C-alpha cells in the first residue's frame, strides 16, 4: 500500500513540474515551429526536430526494460551523434534525448527517479566543451519528468577511446575508471533508489556495466542502463 501511495505522490509531483513546461514548449513551438534536422520539413511534434517520415525511417531496435537502447548505430543516427560529439551540433542532443525518452515510454517499465549521465574526464570535457551524455539526459529527463544529476559521478582516469579496442580491452580500459563525486553524491543516489545511467552509444556495454556495478556497490537499489544507440 505504501509503495502504491508513494507512486501516486511521485506522479502528482511530476505532473506539477511538467504541465507548465509543456505549455511553455507549446508556446515556443508555435512561435518557432520545429523543422526536421534531416530533411527540413515540419517537425513531428513540438518536442522533436524530425518529421514523421524521417522518424519512422530511423533504424529502431527492440529494447528491454532495464536496458533500453533506442536505435542502431547506423545512418543517419551515427551521423547525428558524430556531429553532436565532434562538431558541436548541440541541437542534435534534443533530437537524440527525445528519441531515447520515447523509446523508454514505449517499453512501459517503471521509470527511475534520477538520470545519471556517463561522465567525461575533465581533460576531455575541456577539449570538447560539453558532455554529450549530460545534454542527452537533460532532454530525455525533460520529456519524462525525471531530474538528471550532473555531479554524482566522476571519471578518475582519462581512458583511451573505446572505438579502437576489442571486447577484452574495453573491459580493462574502463575498470576502476569511475568513482562517486563525493559522499553527498552517494547519499543522493541512495535516496533516489532507482536510477538510470544514460549514454549516447553502447557497443559491448562495458562502460555502462562498470558504472552499474559502482552504483550498486554504493547502495543504489536498482540501476537501469539507457543508451541512444548500439554499435555492432
């Protein structure tokens, strides 16, 4: 009974947060209607800079409940992610975040209380100027009515890119590469109880599973893994 009542309270709290935001987004979309970032036609919804046809043609993939991956890392998804990460096309983060949120909604599973983006090492963050996982999590969380945590995790080693490594090397590369930001971060994560780690691309899942193990060891009760796309 208590769990059910707490769920009702959470739903009510989310609606109070999301209704004003939905109205403001509708007003903004009326003044500045979204355009498809792939073909230039009218966007499918006030939240999404993709037309209905381009959205339907995306390489969607089946997802589970605790591990949600929205798309395959194929054209045009790979192009959107590369342009976001390496060319600073920050507007693509909204497209990718909304698509991830929509796939999560389609799974029908229990939503987490907190989104935890995969952190970048400070050196990589200075070089890039932003963390694409943070940007994606912010937009996904806005659609779902879930807050995201910016400073709960830190990357303690500036690991080489995973793209050139085989499966065994990927596991070794990220082992002990992350830590909690501080004691307060650990308490916030435990208070949330159910969290989802958010990343842009998953290949073998080494990074996400390393972070899941870290959070479970820290006392988090449930850790879901979310990624926009999976590379093969």
